[in-house]
């Protein structure tokens, strides 16, 4: 009976280790994905700020042209 219990526990430990490795790999993948998304967000925010500044400059020029007329 003890040998059967030992083998059963050994199989459970092996299954837990396998699951642990899979979860670790998934966690690493998710961290990398999160990092990529943060970088993409930062780049999009930068581009959005540049576009906003350009639109504001265009509006100021249009107002100046309108005031000259």
C-alpha cells in the first residue's frame, strides 16, 4: 500500500511541476505582451500629441489669416 501511495503522490507532484512550468511560461509571455502593449500605448500617445499640436498650429494660422481679411 505504501508503494502505491508513493507512486500516486509522485504522479501528483509531477503533474503539479508540469502545471507550474506551464503557468510560468504563460506568465512570462503575458509580461512580454504587457510590455509590448505599454510601449505601443506610449508611441500612440506621442503620435496623438504631435497630431494635436499640428492641428492647433493650423487653427492658429487659420485664425490669423481670418483676422487679416
